[in-house]
């Protein structure tokens, strides 16, 4: 009996231009949490098909208003990554 599909996402570099460096860890945690939720949601990993591998993916720059929370930044980045994986 096989379990749910295993998905491994490695983020080699997370560029956070314009953010306070102290926010980096919180943004990274929010990204991880939101990406895990996006891929675990019903249909979230279905778009991957079987055996899909991406060597790299470059996302467009995400623009934010004044003082976004780490959760906002991580969440938007996670949605962009999940969309990129599924396309």
C-alpha cells in the first residue's frame, strides 16, 4: 500500500530585497508552512503528475505594500511556487 505522493522542494536562495534581515527567518517559516499547506490541499499535488522534476524555477518579483507581515510574504511566495510547480 502506498501513501500520499512525496514531494521535495528545495529553496536554494530566497532573496528578500527591501526587508529587514531580522524578518528573514519568520518569512522562511511562513513560506514553508504555506507551501506545505498548498501542496497538501486537495488537488494541490495532483497538478504535478508523476515523476515530475524541475531543476530550477525563477519566480517573478513579488511586490508588496508598506510593512507586509512575514505571513503575507511567505504565503504569496508559496502560492507563486505552487503555481510554478503545477504549470
